[in-house]
């Protein structure tokens, strides 16, 4: 799916596929440099981080393993509460391992703060976070994010893994939706 297929549902392209690709190359180089040797397990957070996990991992030149988790955060409306439920747990035992969490977006930061704490409690050797996008509110939560693709304004975005009502995850770019899409779906 591309911008043409979206017709008037697309408000604007915020970050192009080319910009994402270029930034992932830079992040992968940082990761290669920061983990020169030893164990490294990438943990992708389903479903949103799937494209980032695939594209980023292919740009990493050192050996890695990959695993997946799915979590859901309870919240009123569109805001996360920080209370998280595991829908799909890791296959791997992460005790003693070096884990790099791959996320699509950090908004309130509550989901990631919970996830990081959860992995620390399993006795990981180290845990770091890479996120493609970060919104301004994330600054208010005390969670260190080690690698950030792009800092974006406080707008609802779709594409590159991010959905609105499970739609638009397969867009190759990150964009915003036209207002009439929310109004129709919201009623
Ligand atoms: P938080 O950081 O705990 O507030 O939650 C982050 C999660 O909320 C992400 O993993 C997304 O699933 C979802 N989310 C936050 N902002 C957006 C957005 O702009 N578009 C789509 N999903 C979003
Ligand atoms: Mg997510």
C-alpha cells in the first residue's frame, strides 16, 4: 500500500520510506558498534514493531537472535494506563542475556517502562531499547531509551507497523490520517 492507495484518507507523509531506511542504517551501525561481540537477543514487540524488526535486523552485521513478545496495555480511551498484560511471551529464557527491545513508538512510555522492568526481573544481563518513533510525553516517564529513530510531534501516526483500528500497518512510510477517517470510524 502506498500514498496513492490511501486517497484522501492520508493527511500527510511525516517520514518517508527513504528517511526510515536511512535512519535504520545509522541505528544498526550504532548497535554494531555498541555490541562488538557476545550475545545479543532482539525482542520485537508485536504487532507494531514487526517492520522495524525485519528491516533493522537485516542491517545489523553481527550475529543476533530474534524473539517476539505481544503485550496489551489497559487504558481509558486512547491513553495507556501502564497496566500491561502479556498476550504472547518470549520463547527464550532471557536470564543472563543481552536484550535489545525493538519498539515502534513510545508515547506515554508506560508500556516500555513496564516491559523493561519485567525483563530485568527475569535476570537479564543487560536490556536496552530501540524505538523508531518517540512522542514528547515520553520525556515524563523515567525510562531510558537508548536508540531513537525520530522524535515526532504529539500527533496520531500510522504506517510502518503503526495502526489505526488495525489498518495501515503495511504502509512503507509514516503519516497522519485525515480527520474524516476518525470521524467516520469513531461514530
Ligand atoms: P505508551 O508508550 O505506553 O503510551 O504506548 C505505546 C503504544 O501505544 C504503542 O506501542 C502503540 O501501539 C500505541 N500508540 C501510541 N501512539 C500511537 C500512534 O500515534 N499511532 C499508533 N499507535 C500508537
Ligand atoms: Mg507497540
